[in-house]
């Protein structure tokens, strides 16, 4: 029995905390690899989330909490390095004495041309970890189109955004409703919505389906982050809340390092990780769709990170409302059992 194909998840995903010093060229190390996607947020100040990736270029940033177009910030993230990244003087990345959180993913390094879809895309794909970054220009007219994602497996989660113009972060979760029509917005607390043709003809092991004029604007530059589940490393799904402090247990097959979840009615996107909350309960969180500072010590929005999954301990509607359906993305700190049959330790 294969428990996992990834014994050390930290070579593909890692959370790193750092303190800004306000100096240009400040290096952040300890990631453990050269990241292709960095998502960063100030912890005690209210400011936008900043997201940069190697396909668009280090200085190009977008913000998960708003629909604005991509911006160029030479004083923000400046380079992706062998063990982390370098930042400039931007307060959102490097404010003096400000504590910061960064979440780092490894895709496939330099992008390659992918012609699997209707348009040629620039794709950085990590087939081992099930993560790819896809940059493309949408068709010039409305309708269904396809774009190659390079994963060799059908993605369960796809997050798409116009980067040349304002546009919502349209988010696909496999199985949340009517095929190819249901979506969430990463930048918004809105409930799951339905729009016919939003995801074109749907997702396959080679392409993502996109509804031009619906998911993205016509003839526009776009970015997509695609995720295919990998045993012992990543899990994407949903659970049902029970409204009780003794909440649902969600089996992942690994000890989680990072979790993003959302009630599929109106609620914020909640982000937990194992570095800001090194002990149970995990009760330090951000809203991915808001610029708010970190919320700490909540008694109603919390969970336990366990050796094989997570257990909800809070009663808030957003994480555990009775009969509420909550979607989640999770990445591992360690597999429950490694490829040699050795179990990991709980907290």
C-alpha cells in the first residue's frame, strides 16, 4: 500500500515567518527551496495580501482581497532565491519591525510553452506536487475555451484572475455543485454562485475549461493557479459543520501545515497555518478576502491540527455552523505514514 509519494512535503510547500527591517534587498530564508509562488501578509497591520509568482515575474503582484489588476512594485518582492526570496522597502512586504507571514509553493521553475488548449500558455508545472501556474491570453470573443495546465492529472481546484484589468478571483472547486457552472470568488465573501458555462467544457487531465466573457474578459491577460490532489501532501474537499465545539474531524492522510476554508454561503475565507499557531488549538487566522490584521486567540474560529487531519473546535458559522457545507484546501507538514511505513507524530 502506497501511503504517499511525498515523504517531505516541506520541499514543495512551506510557511515562513519573518520580521521586516525596512531595508532594500532584505533576504528571507528558510523556505527550503526556490519558491514559484509567494503569498505574503503583514500580521499586526491592516494591509492587502500580496501574491507574486515566477511566471508573471517577481515584481508583479496581485492581491487576494480585491479585484484590482496586476501592479508592478519594484520595492516589493524583488527575486525568488534558492532558499527563499528578496524584498525591497515596501511596507506590505518589509515594514520595519513588522511581523510577516509568507506561504511558499514550488511549481516547475521557469515556464514553458503549453499548446494543449485553444491558446498557447506559459506554464510552470510541478507534476509531483500537483501544482501549476498558468499564464495565458483569453480568446478575443466570448465562449468556451481551453488552456493547458501541465499537471497530467485533473485539477480539483482552479483559481483564475484577469491580471491586465480588474476582475474577480474566480475559483473552481470540484464537486461543489452543477458541473462547470458553480464558482466562488477568492476576493469576496459571496456564497457559491451558478453561471452557465463559467468553466467552459470543464476540467480534464490536460486542460482547464474557461468561459470567456464569464470567468475572464475577452482578449485579456490572465493567470490561473491549478491544484491536483496528491496523497499524503494535499487534499481538497468539503465537510459539514455540526454547530458544536466538538466539531467535525476531517481526514486528510497527513498532518496539515496550511488550511484555507470557506462556508459555501456568505462568509470570509479563513487561513490557518502551523507556524503562526505552533500548538493546538490553531486559533490565529487571516481572512484571505480581507485586508484585516491577523486575528489571534479566537475561541469560536479554531481547530486542532492532528497527525492525520484536522478537527474543528470552534462554533462560528464560518467554520462549523450546523449543517453548513464548508470547502477547504489543505497542504501537509508531514504524511500520516511515510513511504517506509513510519507514522508521523501528532502535536
